C-alpha cells in the first residue's frame, strides 16, 4: 500500500500525525507530510484510518 498527502488540501489539523506518527509528521510550516510513501506491513489499517479521519480529505491510499 502506498499513501500520498496532498499538501495543497491539508489544513494542519494533525489527525494523521496523532493517529500514525510513524507515517506522518508536520513540516516547518505546520503542514502535514508523509514520512514514507510505502506503508510498512502491519500499518495498513492505521493508514486507512488516517485517510478516513482527515477532515480535508488530503490523504489517499492505494
Ligand atoms: S489529518 Fe489531513 S488536514 Fe490534518 S494534518 Fe493530516 S493531512 Fe493535514
């Protein structure tokens, strides 16, 4: 599974960072960013939850 975070949509709520700090972080301006694009084994469900919880729908997983 791969994840992509659209920084143009992100509004910095931080749901993804709180839920999956192994996958997401903030950049220096408070915008979310992916720490990795390839989701490691065992973190797929967490990644799907981050997609569902993002209020800006800025994260996609495929
Ligand atoms: S949950 Fe969505 S809006 Fe919030 S920081 Fe993450 S990507 Fe940005």
